[in-house]
């Protein structure tokens, strides 16, 4: 966990006071909606179909038990008893009242949580690997650098009114769990051939209306140059990014139109002017941030304790362990993913009661720490393997132990037309139907790793472009239709999926997905050839044929 | 459903209402013929021409304190006089989400 200092607490508290005054003036009519809109957006407040939606930042997806309980409290006291974890490691509340928002923010501020820059044309919540700091083989904890960027970008005056929103993601592992290639700036922390630690910097990735995979703009940037280099990118974007057309305003369009070489040259020229400025980071600054992250005092524990050997006789436990328990950098410990994708449930939702219970379990079994992943699941990052059987029982009791992590029913979905004012079609009922179709764990396991991502509109909050199977809701003559893509992925081999054919109506989407899966099972070379690899080998044609032969 | 946020020109082809969200709590409301707002669609003022729609929207937008995001939405007027939402989006706004909420209301 990172411990905020007095400055952080002051900023957050002052922001609550400021927003309380802004809300008061809005409700009295002193501020018009036109004047207020930007202010509320900068505090994470959107207007959706039924009510205001309140998006709360969870920097790099790390939560303490106190913070999770505070989120549960907000869900219970100010909303309808649940929250929705998002693909940017945030949480959203769907039914918040504007008049009560300052109180909700004040309650969150008590535990160091805020909603700053969870919306608006500024630098958004810095996201990272949900296994940061505990993943085996990681170069170092990427949250140290995420936190540096959080501090640098929070309320940065030059970057508070960018042409469009701007998102950072950081990973320090070979396997990218942070989807860095589909972010405006993606950072991969690694050791170069000389053994020095630094960043590969990618730029111009993004989904939405015009998806692009990020391009490497600089293969290696030393940590002490990170802020100056990132600032150079932001300055070039701020100067040349289009403000005349919202659909062409993201940095990905600028990079595409200029070309990566020209864009890199502009950035380089800008960077050379400021490289040795105050933005050059002193080691002491990094050490200070590093020192504010506390890590558990791990015990020396066996890899295969008696408790685990005994529990291995229970097939339900074993199914969960094999699916949801992952290796930890410390022997005797494990990372446990909590599936927020129960059969028939809305992906990413957690009730206040579940949040409280998870906080209790994190306190007891995970050194008081919880993580949020961009796949809309939670994780307990420091679980002693001896505790796995008892933890499983407790997680199962509250409905977050469905053994479907990374399987076909572990679906990423945006709120869609059930909640969102931008959506063209519903996402959640499609996801729910798919989880019912693939509820059989043995079948899902036999299919293997398969990511289904669903968005209710082209803005792509459900990351449909990078789903192994992507589903995009569109409107045709007032009816909900869905375009299906296959072959997308968001990891280190990120690719945008390929459309397989004409959109299909709402009632046929689950059938189409079943057809695609059946085609895969018939066509794969061997049981361990993953869906995504089979699509790469075969192309989309065999799947297209299967889906449209009878339609 | 095409988002009404993309509504550029006011041209209606059938009975319509003006809808918005109430400023202080965000709930869905409809403009009434008495220059007020109601949470009941049955209270909504029905307009049938583009000029009427424009006038009702102009009047609605002028109430910046009471309502936010006013726009014109299609409705169906049944033979009985009952008013029904004209598309799925408006149906969801009126009736609520089409799924079971994680915590029953």
C-alpha cells in the first residue's frame, strides 16, 4: 500500500470543499449547467440515462481494506448498494444524487480516495498491472512509477485542458496484464542489455471509434528521464492535437496522421530542451515514493502445506485453485483472483455487502490489500497458500469464487444501454446470456482461455476491439444489432480484431458466439491450441463460414 | 439507439415529448404542458410538429436550474390515450434497467 502524505490529504480535502461550493452554486442557479459541466466532469460526475454516475479513482488498482469499506459505505449510503468496477481500475456508482455528492466525496477523502480526473480532457487515472509488486519475474513494482506519474499529472495546469482525455498504463512484466498497447502512453519497465532499468515508451494506442495499437516511440528511457519525456509527448500533443473534431482529437489520430517517425522527431526536439530541467528526477524522489509503499512481512512458508494437500481431494476446491490461484514471487504465497463474473450476473459489479466481506477477508488473509484488474475482477495479492482452502470457502459463500477467470464467461462488458447515455445497444444482458450458455465449468475449461469483450457503442469502453471475441452493439432502424470481431487481444501481442461479417440481431448473439466456439473446437490442432492462436493460424474465414452458412 | 446527444436538427416525425434529468438528483423527468416537470410520462406535454417541439425544447432548456440535458424523445400515443416510450432507450429510462439489479430496489 502507498501511504499518502499531508500534501496529498490537503489536496483531496480542498478539492471536496471546492466541489461542495460548486455544487451549492449549481443547485442555487448561480452556475449554469454549461458552466458546471466541466467542473463536475473533472470530479468524475457524468449524467447517464437514469441518474448521475460517479466514477471514483483507484490509482493503479490498489485498495486498502479501509478504502474498500468506504466504497461499500458510499454504495450503501448514497447509491443502491452496489458499484461497478471498470476497465480502467476505477469504480462507478450509477444512482448518485448531485446534492449528496459532496458528502460522498468527503467520506471517501477520509480514506484518501477521490474522483479527480476520472473524466474530462485531462490525464486520467494511471493504471497498472493488478499483480504489481507480487508477480514472479517482475523487474520492479511498476506502481512506484505509476505513483510518480499520478503525482505529476494530478492537477497539472498545462495538461488539465488537453484536446481530449489521456490515459497512461504501466507494466513491469513480460506478460502485459495492463493492456499498455491500447493506451495513449504505454510504459513497459524492463532491463536492457546493459542491465539498466528503464522504459519502453509506446504512444498512440487506443480503442474507440478508430482503434490503434500503440507504437514504440522510444525503446529505452531511463527512469530519471521519464517525466521530461512524457511531458515532451504531452506538449507536442497539446500543441498539435486536434480540437476541432472530437472524433479526431485523441493522440492516436495525431500519431497516425503525422506518422510515428515525425511525431517522435517532434517529441525528441521538445525533450532535448527540457531533459535536464527540474523534470529530471532525482533518485531521492523515487526512493521517497518507494519508501511510502509498504510491503508485507512474509513468513517462510511451504509451497505445499498440509491444508492444501488435504483440500486437493475436493474437486470444487481444486477447480477453483487451478483456475483462480496464481504464482506469487514469494514461495508459500499466492495471488488469488476474485471473479466478479458469476453466472447470470452483470460483469464487474460488486454489492456493498460483498465489498465489506472482501475487505474482511483481505484483512485476514491478504495483509489488508485488494487489487482491481482491468478485466473487472478483484485480486487478493498476498495469500498464504495454507489459507487457500478456508479463503475459498469464504469467497464462495459471497459469490466471488466462480472458477471462470480467463475463460469464456469471464466477460468484459461496459454498462451499455441499460445505464449509459452514449450506448446504442445493451451489453450486460448479452454477457449474462453468454455466462449462462457457458456455465458448465468442464466445458469452459475444455475451451480454454478465451476473452469475450462487449461494448454497447463505438466508444469501446468494453474493449471489444481487443477481445478474442469482440461484440459491438450498433443500432439499425431502431433495433439492437451486434458486430462480431475475432482475433483481438490486449496483451503484449496486442491486435485489433477482424470483423467476421454483417451484424446480427440481439437474440442471435449468444448463438453466434457458440458457433464460433464450436468452429474453434473442431478446427484446433490440439487441445492446448488457444482460441486466439487458432484464429491467428486460420484467419477469420472458417469462422465466418460457420456463422453465416445458416444465416 | 442513436444517442439523442447527437441530436443536431429538430425534426420530428411523430408524437414526441421533452425529457431531461432533474438537476439535484438526476432522475428522469418530462416537460409538462404547465411549464413544469413530472417524473410521470403520462403527465408529459405531447408535441406533434417540429415547430411545437422546438418551442417546448426552448422553454425546457430555459429551466437550467430544474433540469439538465433536455432533449426531444419520440413516444407512442395509444388509442386509449396512454403514452408509451417510442424506443428502447426511452423505455429503459422510464422503466429502469432491463436486468435484475445486484441489490433489489
